[in-house]
C-alpha cells in the first residue's frame, strides 16, 4: 500500500512538530513518522526541562506568554534584559567563534518571534523560577540569559505539541522507522520507505523534512566520531536516536557539516539507566555544581566549577567527567549550599544522594579515601578569598593559590551535614550533522539545495562547537523547524503550479 502526503516529516520531537505546525499552517497535508512506539514520542525533547533560550527587553514583553504571572509576582521578579546581541555574543563565545554566522543570525533574530508563534499554536510557558533564579535581597533574580520554559517541562512540551497536531489535522504515525529516502531520476527526494507495523511501505511526499536527531544513542558511532570511551557514556534521552536518518541523507549526497567530534554532554546520575527514564526524564541531571565542589574517584578536583554560569558550562562538563578514572565524579555540598540546590534534581526519588556528619564519613560512604578528601577540601577552604557570595551574578568570590581555581561562588565546604552526589557523563546530542541554508533546505556537497529535502533539529550541523548555551537546542529546533515547514509548503505549492502549466 502506497500513500501520498504533501509533506512527510521524519521524527516527532520539538523540531519535527514545529515543522509540522508551520507546513500545516500553509495548507499542506502533513504526516509525521516516528520510529519509536507511542510511549516514547518526543525524542530528546521529552527529556529536557523545556527551556527555550529566547530574547527580551523586559518582563512585560514576555508576560503575554506566561501562565500564572500576577502583578505581585512580577514585582518580586528581577529579569535583566537578554537581547539578540547578547544571544549572538554568547553563541560566538561558547563555540570559540566557530558557529555558522548565517545560521546563528537566523537563530538569534527568529528566537522571540518563534516562541510567540509556539504560544499561538497552544504551547504554554512559564518563568523557570525553580531552575534559573535565586532569591537575592527579597527578589527572584534570573541569571544566565535563560528564563522561559514550557509548563511541565519536556513532557509538557511534547504533550502540547501532540495536542496541537491533533487539533489541526496533522497525522502522526508511531512504530514507523524510515529505512530509505526515495528519489526520482532528476535527483529530487519524493518520499520515504517505511518498515512499519504493516510491513514495508512507500510513502510519497512532495517534500521530506528530516528531524530525527543525531547519533548519540549509537555506541559504535559515538566511539567512531567522538573518540575513546564515548561508547561507555550514558544516554540522557531517547534510545532511538541512532543516526540512520542522518546517514541516509549523507548517502543521498547531503553535505556533512558541523562539529562531528563534538557533543552536548552533562553531569548525569551515576546510577542512571543506560538510556533516559520516561519517569524521571531530566531529573537525573545534576546541575548545581557551580556552588559546590567536584572531585574524581581519587578525591582530586579537576575543573573550575565556577568558571561561568551553569548555562554556559554544563553541556561541556559531562565530557570532563568522562575523562576521569572510571568515568565518575562526585559533586560535594554542605549545609550552607544544600538549600540552593535544584531540589527536583537532588531530592527526587531514585537519585543518588549521600549525607554525612563529617567529611571523613562522607568520603567513606562515597568510596573515596578519607585522608585525600580531607586534604583536598582543606586546601580548597584555605584558598577561598573574602567577598560576598551571590549565586545570581558572577560574584568573583574566588580561590587563590590552587589549581584548578574556582573563579566564582567559592565558599569553604565546612558546615555539617555534608552531601555527595555521584555523577557520570550523560550525552544529550551530537553536534555533527547536515548543512542547511536559510530556508532549512539540505545542501549537497557543492552547496546546492537537494530538491525536496529539508532538515531541522539536532541533525542540523554548524551551530554548536565544543559547547552550547543552555536552552538554544530547543530554540534552534523551533526556529529551523518553522522555516523548514514554511519552505516545504512553498516548494510543494511550486510543484503543483508547475504541473498545472506543464503542457
């Protein structure tokens, strides 16, 4: 049995649904194909906190998006402006100047319109007080250029996308892995081959949009492209992003682009399962490390926990943990800092958590050498310089005379009880992908668009190198998903016009 749709979308995460909404808005008949079963819908988007890096001049600009934002709550909120210029600067800084200038400009300039567009489609947003603000001087101060997230996190994001698709007549099909791209004699992509529950099937489409993620869930590809020990990393999200769709596009002549040996990887609960948990989703991440200490199994510090706001270091520090003996490390806090932890991540049922009355007891419970841990913490405590601790700004409360230093938020770890959290590396997504143009059309190896093929989401290369600003992944998925949806509808309409005028 063969079918025909105007637009066929491969994948069912945030980027895929953004593309589907845009194409449907322009009148296209849309089919979304998901490799995974229904309970795994959403790809990696389901496992996020739902954070979108967007831009704003003031809280008033964001208020039309936000649920439960009263005048009283607004008066208690300190939200510094985050402009397109700041977003662009952050992208250039954390990628060491390697981010594609054209794609970055699109991401930065489309961010605010895109999130308002999602809201119009029925997605619900809030300010992430619990994850992105600290109480300072009686006000909730936001930090790190990230404030807006979907209600109920990644789970809510996908539920709202699916509901919007159902309302507008977008077809979504699960258990439908795409096994090949169909082309004609002129090099156009004209559909996909699917191995679904009903067997092999060809689905014709005027256009195909690829939004099926990277190769982070394939240990063989991780080892081949990312390097030694990456096959041992845990997978933070879906087990279904294994790179086949990316490879299909390359086999069709698509241009590989971006940082193929780079990825987004975070500190992840050491006792987590090999791939993401549908129940705990992002709660297995451990992101409050800037206000504590991080030691390896030899009880030695190995990085600057306070180098920058967490939003600008967390995506690269997972790789630093992977480099440590046994690919494990331990986040340490005391009674002063424990109340500042993101409580959902550090107290959720099932997370690894150790509490002790002394440093020596903490070391024994964590399997560390007590003498070494006492020495490491003692040296750190002596190196802490005076100053006012303020977790909502880069406070320059630092250490001196030790390596590695701690550049901000340095406080002595000296107040019982003490807390320890074993962490390992959890890979989120890979940075290598396909090259696309401003309309999200996939380019071939001489920079020509492949007719009928667009792409969005994590399999688009060129935006992220070495690192990434928190929340920019979901934002990129929506920005380029929306562009892919619009350009696909335009392409399909042009095909129809050409057929009408073809003698």
